[in-house]
């Protein structure tokens, strides 16, 4: 081959290789551009939630409540607010809605009182706050946030948590504020029959989010288990069990049979598998829930990673859940949705 022809062919080959590299880089940029500007994912509890057992009116009520919670968090994110502010804003309407087992409408303890738990975590610095067994805090998630922001500690429990919340100006109520006839009937049934059904063990609410700066956050709040012993604490206020967030890795909020979620350290297990094993949040969550199932428990999680990819993963017959981002909103309740 003449030297000039050989040189020309080499130039063409090099040009093709360069074009290939540019195309691959372009695909990577395109993939990154598809990441959401922000995203919020919530749950309102998991369990045996069957379509045939739910009236159309009640299904509509739950869907509306999920949409209200999603919109509350989205309002923060649309305005450039932080992920931690968004998850807090999202769970407050669920704490205020008697449909859910968090805040007003929380289940009764065996002593016919209410003891509520909540936790919140910011992925940016892995700051966290939690309260356990509060009886007078209207919105336990606000007390958890105050622990994170206004104390040197991570968790307060019992009467001390109520005292701390009141000292920093959190709204307080009488314990009877949380009463509902539906929850009282559940308590009476459990005490009479000495057995809990699936609904008596579940009902936690929570949220995870990523903001426009890539910060992750998670929040979880609950009334616990119907007819629980005084002082019993489940997974919801425990960082690493029900709640965890780490920027660039993942954020998790869990709901289910707390004793099993604690033993598996579900939220931290998921994030550790994402960070150390390179698993997707969906695969990592499934692995953690498989461990819960092996021990005899059930429930679910909402998870989101550092790129905004999200999953709802549960091994129960349903989970109240939803997502919102700049492209729109979705909600679901039943297993096959």
C-alpha cells in the first residue's frame, strides 16, 4: 500500500475510534441528564392489604392521603429545599391523618395509652435524630428533627424525650389526642383474643428523598404495635434498622415487624450492600428482606440511591406507597400494582 494511502487509512481509523469514544461519553452524559432534578418516595405501612377487603371509598381515602403527603414534600423540593426538610414535610400529613399508625390514629399500648417513635437522618453529614416512647408530642418527627438539630445527642426516650421536645417549643398534646375508635376496638380485640393479626403489627410511615444538590435523607415514624408492652421500642426510631441515609449511596425507610428489622439492621444492611457490594438498591433491599423473612418477619422498604433511582420492595401482601418528581406522581396500595 502506498505510504499516503496507509497514512490516510490510519487517520480514518483514528477518527472512527475517536468518534466511538465521543459517542460512549455522550451516552454517559445522556444517562446522567436523565437523573431526576429531585425525587421523593413515601410509604404508609405494609401488611396484608387486599383489594377484596377494601371498599372503594377507603381506597380513595388512602390514595388521597398519599398524594397529600407527596405534595407536601414536593413543595419543599420544587422550591430548592433540602431532602431532609422534604422527608419531614412528607410524613407530617401522615402523622396528622388517622388512617395511618403514626401520630393521631396511632395504636394503643396494652395499658391503653399511646407511645410513639420517630427518626430522621440527613445523608450529607449522616446527622440523625430520634425519639422513642413519646406520649405528648403532637408530631414525633419534629421532635426527632429537634434532637438532630438542637442537641448533642441522637436519641431521647420516654419522659425525657417529651421534656426535651417541650423545652425546644415542639407542640404538645394530651395523650388522648391520638385516640380513635378504630384503634380502641383493635386493642380490645387483641386483649380479648390474646392474638395479634397482621394489621396489629404494622403501620409505620416514612419517606426518602434526593434534592437538587444530590443530598439524600430518610424519615420514619410510627405508633408501634397494638397492645405492645409499656416501653417496647421497635425499629422505627433506630438509626440503621428502619432509617438510614448516606449521600452517594442510598436512603431507606422501613415498615414491618420491628423485632425482625432490628435483628437484620435492615436500613444499614441495604446501604452497606449498595456501597460495598455494588448492588442496586432494589437487589440490596430484596436481600435484606429475604433475611427478615428467614427469621419469620415481613414488611417493606422504600429506597433511593445517589442517582435518584428508587424502589419499593416488600414481602407482604401490599404496601401504601408513592413517588413524586418533576415528571409527575404515582401511588399504589396492593401487591400487584
